[in-house]
């Protein structure tokens, strides 16, 4: 005699999913890259000097030259502070075409300022 096997019907609890390859979602969470405060100060001084130059070019108003000279002096001071940081000094010490152009531009600026 053959053993008897009971039959049962089972229904899946959730519908069958289409077989898709598994994907991993990746996200890079880097810290916000904030610039150095001296760089932000230099940008603010540059914007102020440009605004003064734009205002002096318009015929409707003429800001005083002493204000413009004070803005340029503040711009030079901000640039000098920025150049005292180790990163710009290291960049200028490495011989490259960019550092040569930068030094030439600073010499032109110094000659014009005399």
C-alpha cells in the first residue's frame, strides 16, 4: 500500500513582486564648504569698491574721492591679510605659470599704488 499524502492549498499573503535587480541608493553628505572669513571680507571690500566705482561713473551722483581711496585702502588691507595665510604662501612658493602671473599682477598693483 502506498502512503497517503494530504493536499493543502496555500495563498501568498502579498502579491508577487516583479523580479528587479536590487539597487542601492547612495547619498553623499559632505559638510558645507564654507569659505574662509578673510575671503568673505575681501569679497565684501571688492563689492564695495566696485559699487563706489559704478556710482562715480554715473552722472547723477559723484561720491567723494576720499571715500574711494578709503575703500581701496581697505581692499588692499584685506588682500594683505589673506596673503598671510599658509595656503596662499605655499601656492606662491611653488613655481608655476599661475604664480608668476599672480606675482606680476601684484607688482603692477604695487607700482600703480606708489
